[in-house]
C-alpha cells in the first residue's frame, strides 16, 4: 500500500526544493507576471543548482534516473513521487515560472517511452547541469486539443526525410525549445493508426514560429504557435523508427502514455497553487480578524478555510496515488485522470474562495491571490480538459466491470 509518510531522502529533497522556491521563485512571481518572462535571477539559479541536468536515463549511459531517486522498502523507485512533491512546491512559488524550468519538459516522456537508445542520448543528452535549454511537446492543434486522435498535421516519407505540414498551437516553450516532439499523421482517415511522433529540431527548414500567445494567466510562461510548411525532418528523428509503427497505434499510444506520466505532475501544480492561495488567505484572516474572532462572520470564514484545506489534502493524495502506481510500473490512466479532474476543479474553488474571503484586497494586482486566480484556470483545460478526464475515468471503470 502507498505510504503517506515521506522518507528522510524525500523530506530532504522537498526541503531543498522549498528553499529554492522560497528564494528564487516566489520573490519574483509578480514581476515575472508583469514582464511576461521568467526573471534572469531564476535562470541563473537554475544553472547554479543544475536544474537542467539529469535527462539521460541510466540504461543508455546517462544519469537521469539517478538524480533525486529514492527507493521504498521493497526497492522500488520513487522518482515519480519525488517529481510530484517537487512540482507542488515549485508551483507554490509561481506556476508560470515553473513551466519555464529548463529541461526537456513535456517532450521528455515521449522520447523516454518511444525513442531508441540513440535518440535518447541525442535528444536528452543536451540538457547538461549548467545548460539553460528547453524541449517541448507539440500535440495540440486548432481542431485537435482534447481529441488527440483528430491530429491533422500530415507527414509523408520522402527518401531519407519525412515532410511535415500543419499547425500546432498552445505549445509551452515551443519557440525557444531546442526541439519539439511533434505528432503528425500519414493519413487522417487512419485515425490513431496513422499517427507518428517526430523530434523536430530548432532551425529545421520549413519549421517556424507564428506567434507567442497573450494569455490571462501563466504569463511568465511562453506559449507558442508553430507552423510546419514542407518541413523536412531527417528519418532518424522519427521516434522509435519505422518498425515501431508497423501495423500498430504506437504514435497515439505514445501520446497517451505521456499523459499518464504528466497529468499527475500538472495536478500537483494545481495543488501547489491552491496551497499558496489558502496560506495567503489564512494569513490575511489572522491579521485582519484578530479582534473579532467571536463574530458569526469569523466562524464562517474559519469553516471555509477548513473546507479549503481538506480539498487540498484530497488533491495531494490523488496525485501521490497516481505517481505511486507509475513508480511500480502499473497502469495508472484512471488514477492520473482522477487526479487531474479533481484538482482542476479544486484549485478553482480554493482560489475563488480566497478572493471572496479577502474581498477587495483579493482583487488587487499587487496581491498574489489575484494572480493565482488567473493562473489556475488553465489547469482544468490543458493536458486534457476536465470533461475528457471524466471520459477516461468512466471508460476505465467500465472496462474493469465488463
């Protein structure tokens, strides 16, 4: 059974991440939101602490899985649980800045899951301990967001290259990334069976950035529109090679397997945002209601804070459960979607209640709660909307019954 007690190693890592967040993320949160980019102090600290490192897995000659790795009493890796803990702590500091963290980002899991050993070395090996570089994951299209099977970006083989044509948007770090993992189809009529996954490197002919989006929240994070016009991608950049897709749906499955790993991370970020809003609101109440704790309003506020705290704890438990299953290499699609579906609604309720309690103070731009309310909205949208998560959950439930 999952153990909710952190090991000494996990506590040490949590405390280190909390120290980094407290000193190099939270102090620059409002400034990063206004300037629409992560502060240079944050990027310098990332290089200093080696936060862009550890991307290459051990089994292909790297050290990625050994960084921050812990073992449970049965010897199972707990690296995903550690990632969940770190994700919550950093989002508590600022979720927009966290999405700008150097490294392979959401592009890392498909390379890990689908790539050959050579591809893992080539594309993950560029993220050294002192390098400020990014990778990205390009799946979403104007007509294919929640429905990943509806991808319309096309790919066709032409000698020793593949030619891509299409449009991707809402791609986190897509413009500044050294490479994007791009999903395309050989024939839209084939549905899932037609999908392929490519690593498209910066500077590839035919690959361009259309624009950087202006957003309501997560303004420090870059969100790009990408265009592929007769983009010629070397055949060796097809993840897994031709054999991986022979008569199978591995391209689509690779995208879905990525979500099983990343949805708990995104959900834990929602937990971190909610926790930051709760703590800000709680401290505001302590300061402003010190002389009126016997009023009916104070008791209603105290009750509301209790509900907020309970919902945050439930969300954290769902995230940990999904990560625990992933560390055991067990199926976790239902649990990942449960974490994502619950926390997407939970963070909205908690941040809204914080503003309601704080009244006019909560709506001011210089107040962290106002920013957190703007930031939280997308957590019920990206990585699959709440509605899509509920579809995944119901399908998994009925597949277990029948």
